[in-house]
C-alpha cells in the first residue's frame, strides 16, 4: 500500500522546497568528481550503466563496469544521519522506504549485469570516497585476464 499525496496536501513552501532539490550536480557529487579527476581518472557522469535499466549513476566507468552513486543522507536513509520528518510521517516513511528499496533493486540488477556498484554517502570525506572508488577500479582491472 502506498501513501498517495495529492497536490492539495502540499503547501506552496513545501512545493518550492521540493522543486529546488537538485538531483544532479550536488555539492558532494561535484567534489567527488573533482577529486577523481585530480587522480587522473576519467569517467562519464549521469549515465545509465545499462540502457535497459531505468537507473542513472552519478559517475560511470564503462570500461571497468563500475557505477558510483553519491547518496544524500536524507533521501537514501543514511543509518548514521538519516532523519524522518514527523509531519506527514506516513507519507515520508513510505517515500524514503521506496527510495531504499529502489537502490537495493538497482544494485542487484546492475550486479546481475556484471557491474560493480559503489555507494558513497554525502557525509563521507571526499578523499576517502575517491580512494575507495580508485581502489575498486584497480581491483576490477586486476580481475580481467
């Protein structure tokens, strides 16, 4: 059962706030891309790793088959920093749970297609995140004959 929300339920302020949320080129994502680029890594951004899958990764290394997602703590329910609004709690809980379910489903489908998925939380230090991505890339290169 999904909690449907009609346009009458949304105030002008909430609507404006929701519309102003960026889905691409967020600050954590731009910082990570810059750090990866400084390390000499080249990639595609905002690309579907698998065309048949309705899933766009933030950073994609197509040759190595590595897809990187930079997840916001609120939208993807970070266990450390994720919060749940109390106002319209049922709707928000359903929404955030669907986001997490979609992430897991996409991870599974990408893995089934031979992709390695890296998920970075927005609060992770950028150098640590870039090192993780570089490490994954090096391990995938080592796995090829």
